[in-house]
């Protein structure tokens, strides 16, 4: 019998505890076997027939008396809860945080002081603007919300993969979100900011320009949720035993490094696999390669805050890591998928106000507003003040108080006293271990004002832009041109270019040229002149932090019948050694028979496995296979896309005709195309794949690159 390579994932048949029988009317019933579970109503009454409504005669009217039918439909009708107003599309997983360095000098929080302590956590990743059913690779901020079930109660750190925010005051949040989501008259476009309303709002809200630089960068089209950073955004406060405060910003860094896809890829991935990110995370965890992050802090005091160039309460600003290095204090691993999506991912309720003793807030006006909004929204979404009783939200720490009743009360106090103070028994306050708010001294005039210290909207936007590599800057320019080209009103396009002029002259010129504007619009009026003395910060660039490793990435191997078995085996071995994964793609899903007679199992038929789903591809084809695939549009796209997306492509000599027919001329063959003749070539190929992309290819072949790389006009 022929040898088989590949594993049969997902083929484990579930043990069947029922038998299927045919009823008198020809319908099938699944009847519980000897030790099988019996189907019941919500009241626990066994059900005899789950196929047919109770009716009068075989063709007669239905009867209201059928309580099983009514209960089943009633429950179905009420299955949906309101989706989140923002961050509706999300994916949650479980994990744990382990502290490696104590912050005992600045906080009493046990989770931040007990080294070695493992704290269970639940993380929900999300996009912001799209509805629940939107695609994963929308250009959007990724929400990165963490719930730590600490010994002292739940701590929620509800962050994003971007360290700054669009607005400075929470009162503008509804406007920002209304502008970003689908337009109210037509109900589209969803899950994208490439439309008039969003850019109109932005053009009138210059404080958003720093964040705009981030969202137009590759940060908003991540390759994987396993490859994004996380930020608490606001300045929070740590509080020690004496009540002394220390400012803190939280940052989490992925061990796999940062990586993004290209916009052209994102657009195609959304069609090929709208669940790309959630599937990737699910696969990584269930295959035993759980993603890990380091949790870090930037700590500072009032002296630093007073001397810092910007206001530390302004959420549109960050503190460069070069100015305050990130101190790594622990790691977290996400290693368990949910048992039930609704129960956990959908019902999880994060609230920024959920802090534990030793962790507190600052006066950041965005954070203060969030502290109201999240609790309020949970009541709407989950329908009861008892949402904390739902297992995913319930603290692992003991809970005892006199709050009672309400819809769906699951945790009901026992005993006579339901008030405090009382002369009976029950929980009491603890001045020693209880939460103490930071005793800030506050004075001031009551007024609706924006502090002048929040007025510089462009300097850090510029700092972000100049911190990027050439290719990253080009992508920002491309994204702006793409988005603004979808905006119908020319005055809005021009207004944005006017803001860009305050950030970087060349960027403004490139975008203006990309939009075909006849003249460069006037620079927007700035309350504060852009500072040009802020130095570039490498930590702001994805490329400058590259890990140069293929770990956690995926190779797509396109294989035909008669392909070289030795090369396939060498590739599979090399992928394993690189701690990466592979998928075999064949013309038919049944797999391919290699030149030594081995049957290689396939994960994808070529139509279902376009090269956009992989970080790099290898073409291991026989001469016949290449000749056949050269006539196939999908196979040609596979190669053309991989090339167009600057990916590394390994190929056996017989695959050359397909490369040629995919439109890659001999003179365009660059060092990113690697001939696979034997094991050393395979090793060289895998090493190259660790670089993720051959960016030189994009800079030399892309239409917009020449304009971008040209020197700026005076
Ligand atoms: Fe928010 C959800 C992150 C500003 C109001 N937000 C939500 C989620 C994340 C963030 C990750 C998803 C939580 C989950 O997975 O369930 N939001 C942020 C960040 C912000 C921010 C990093 C700025 C630094 N948010 C913000 C403001 C307001 C809100 C200023 C309102 C004043 N956010 C909400 C909300 C949501 C929410 C409407 C929707 C669903 C939910 O809370 O549970 O209350």
C-alpha cells in the first residue's frame, strides 16, 4: 500500500450515541441509544418527536397546545442580544498571566507584586467599526481587551493595538463612531473608513491626525492577532501602601514579533477567508502553539509628566520608548479556546472601571468618560445588572455584598440581613484590604474646556511618520490615497491633504499627486506649530522591530502528481524545525501522488487555497503538473499574487513554465524566487522566508513607488 504524508485534521468522527430510524411518514428520527442523552424541553420533559409540529390529522392545522414547539421557537426568536455598538466583531480566548518582576515598590496590587503567580485571564480581540458578521481583515484598529481574574477581583485592561486614540474627550466618541460606521441613510459601507463621513469628521477634528497616521499604516491590517502589540493607551496610576501614586502606561509585546499583510492581500483575504484571524488563532491554540506576549510598563512621576513635551493625560499622545523604556514585568499566554462562542466571547463584559487595589485612574478625560460608558453598555447588551453572575464575567475572587434581585439573579445572598450596617451578620468593609482611590488634590473652575496643553495635534503624527521605513511610509501614502479616493467630496480630500502638510510635506505631495489634485491645498491652520525636533523612534515601526524568523508563520506548498517527494519531505522537515506550519495545496483535494508513489494529503484544493493565505509559497510541480496548471487561472493567480505581494517563492525547475505563464518575466526573477534543487536550497529558502517579504520588489515594481521615492519638491 502507498505511504501517506499529512495528517487528517478534524476527521475524528464523534461517537454516535443515537440511532437513526425512519418514521411512519418517511421522516428520520434520531433516537437516544442505551446510554445516550434524551432530548428534553427547558423544563426537563423528555421529547418524543422533534421533527413534527402537533397537528390535527396528517395535513391538518397546527395546535397551540404543542408546548415543545412554542418553547423552541420562542427561545430561537430571542437568541440574539444587541451587538456591541463598537467592537462588535470579536474573538475571545483564555490564558494566564505570570508575573516575572515585582512592582512592589510602586503598587500593592497582588497581580503586580506576587512574582510567579499565575493569574487566569480572558482576552477578546476585535475590530472596531464592522458589524458582528464583517470580515476580519478590515483596515481597522484591533481591540485587545484583557480581563484578569485576580485574587483581589477582576481587573480589565481594555486596550487596542495602537497606543493613541482619535479623540481627547469622551464626549466626542459617539460622533467619531457615527462617522466611522455605515452612513445612516444608506446603511453602507460597513467595516471601513473609506467614505465621506469618516474623513469629513477627521478633517474637522485635527486632534485625530496622530491616530490617522497609525490607522493608515500597516498596523491596521495585521497578519495575525498573534502578531500585534497591545496598549492600555491612557496613563493609569499605580498606588502604593502609603497612597503614593506613580503614573503607568501598559504595553504588551508579541513574542512572535509584529507582522502585517498588504492592503491588496487584505482585500482578497476578506473574500477567501473572512474568518482569517479567528481561524489562525484557533488553529495556533488547538495545534499546541499558543501565542505569548510580554507585559510591560512605562513608569513615571510628576516631575517627568511636568517636563514631558505633551500632556500625559492626552490620549492622542504616547511616550516614546526611547524616553521611558518599557520595563517587562511578566508574560501571558493564550492557550485555551472557548467552549461556546456566545457564552464566552459574546457575553464577556469589559469595563475600564474594573480595577483592583493598587491600580487607579488619572484625569484623562477619555478614560473618565469610558468609565461611565462600559458599565452602562453592559446593561443594554446583557439586559440585567446581574451580568457579573455570568460565568465568564464572574470574578474568581470571593464576592459578598448586599446587592440583590434583578433579572436572572444567579447569586443570591442567604440570611436575614440585606443592608449595612446591620446587627446580624454578613460582609463588612475592610479599611486595610479594601480599594482606596488615589487621594488626588483637585482645585479649579467648573467649565467645559479643553486644556491648552492638549493643543499640539501634529508633532507626534510627524514623529510617527518619520520613524517608518521607506516601504512603511509608502504604505501610509497608498492607504491615504485609497481611502480618500473613495471620498466623493473633493473639498474633504483637500482638507485632509491640508492637515498632512502639517505632518510631512512629501507625504502631502504624494497623496495630492495620488489623488490627482491640480494644486497642493493650503496647510490647515494649526493651533500649535509642528515640532520638527522630535527624533525618530524605532519602536514605532513594525519593520525596524522585525524578528527575522518564520516561527508561527505558514508555508503554502503547491504540489502536483509526480512532484519531487524528496523536496516535499525536506520542506516539511524545514518548516517543522522553523516552528512554522504548512498547508499542502493540490489541483484536487484528494491530494497528489509524488514521484516515489507516496500519496500526499492536501488541506486545500487550489481554488480554496490562494497564496494570500500563506506567508510564503513553494511550487513543487512535475513537468506535467506545471503544464496543466499553466492553463488554470487560479494557479496563475496563486503565483502572480505571491510575486505581487513580495513573498518568497520556492520552486522546482519543472515549475518554471507556470511562473512564466503567471506573467513573471525572466528579467523580473529576483532573489525572492529561490530554486529548490535539494536540501541546502530548502534551508536557504526557509531562512529567506523569515524576512517575510522582499520589499525591494515592491519598491522596484509598484506603479506608485517611483513617485513616492522621488525627492520632494522644494
Ligand atoms: Fe471602547 C468596547 C477599546 C474609547 C465605549 N472599547 C471596546 C472594546 C475595546 C475598546 C477593546 C471591546 C471590548 C470587548 O471586547 O468586549 N475604547 C477602547 C480604547 C479606547 C476606547 C482603547 C480609547 C483609548 N470606548 C472609548 C470611549 C468610549 C468607549 C471614549 C465611550 C465614551 N467601547 C465603548 C463601549 C464598548 C466599547 C460602547 C462597546 C461594547 C462594550 O463597550 O462592551 O462602551
